C-alpha cells in the first residue's frame, strides 16, 4: 500500500496597510468622512506623541471619534538635527511594521494634511525604504492655511492670484522674493521670527493687510488684524501669518475680480 501525503503550500503572510489620515487643523469636525471611516475601522491608531506627557494636537482632534482601538503614540522630536530625526523616523517605522507584518491595519492621524509639511511624509518614506513590502495609503485633510483664511472670512486666493506658503523657521530668507511675486503669502509657525517679519512688513507698508491666526479652528483660536498695533506679539508654536499683497480690500469686504466665467474647481 502506498501512502501519499499532500503538502500544502504556505501562503505568504498578509500585510496590513498604513493609512495616513489628514485629520484637519484642530476642529474635530473638520475631518473628512473617508478619513473618519478609516480611523474608526482600523484596529490600531497611531499619532505623534505630545510634549511633556500632554496629548498632541492630532490626538486631541481624533479623541471624540475613537472607540476601542489600540492607540500608539510615536515620538518625533522637535529638533532640526538630521541624525536625531532619522533615528526617530526609523524607530517609528519599525514600531509600525511590527503590526503591519502581522496583518493589522494602522491609521496614522496627522494634523492638517498628510502631504503639506507633514510628519507622515517622513514616516511613510522611512517605512517604504526599510520595508519595501509595506502598503501605504494617504487620505488628504484640510490644511491650516485654509482654516486660517476661513477664520479671517477671506478667500485664500482669487482665481488670478498666486499663493506662496513658506515654513517661516526654515525659509525666512525667501520672504522678500515671495512678497515681490505672490499675491498672498502664508508664513507657517511664525512665532520665533515674528519681530523680524513685522519690521519687513512695516518697511513695505503691508501691516494693514497682514493677519496672524493662532491655533486656527481650535476652541482657543486667536486672530490679530491691523498688525501696526502689534510689533511685539509673543506667539505660540501653532501661529501663522497671512500677508495679502494684492489690492483686494479688508476681510469680509472683498468684491469678486472681473474675470471670464470658469468651471468650479478646488484643491
């Protein structure tokens, strides 16, 4: 009698997907329906850890929407040292891969949009480099310049206008050039360079059409207009400055420019 034994071929392990979800600038209701769906259906939710044991912005935004998901705060230091940052990204990517390799999906909550000066960009790039089989999907969100313009009751840009968005701490030297060609300039995280920027705006006679928005869309949002009165503002980290160089009037009083009819669009 001859016995035969069927040998089952081992199936490759299922790999989970990392979903980068832009959860908006601060208001918990400014998250997209798609982002909310993935946030709630993933068994694991990760986000940047806050400072000194306090909850971070992304964690605060998603708190009302979480149910029983496992939560993983990931540490990303607020430094400019490339070596320290690379180490943090690698540790975070390894932590994420531990769960993905077991077939578990992870939602990473990212303040604002996942593609605009986002921590998620570095996490995703590091994960892809270290673990080429990793599955990554991005779900966009509302970025802070959009929320700041809405808080001021102004459009971020009319159809013929050009917009420049500058991370103030890293690229302040480009501001004079941007002011020369852009109709609207947004300076992100302007707190540490505010006095320097104020002096330049005074020289260019732009203080009356410049606006500071602190913690856009959050419950403790603050707005400063007519910056001639505020040469020495002491601003927190999440502050941005919108400079309107074109002649479009004051907030809430704009008239539509004369342009040819166009189809509605958005970004």
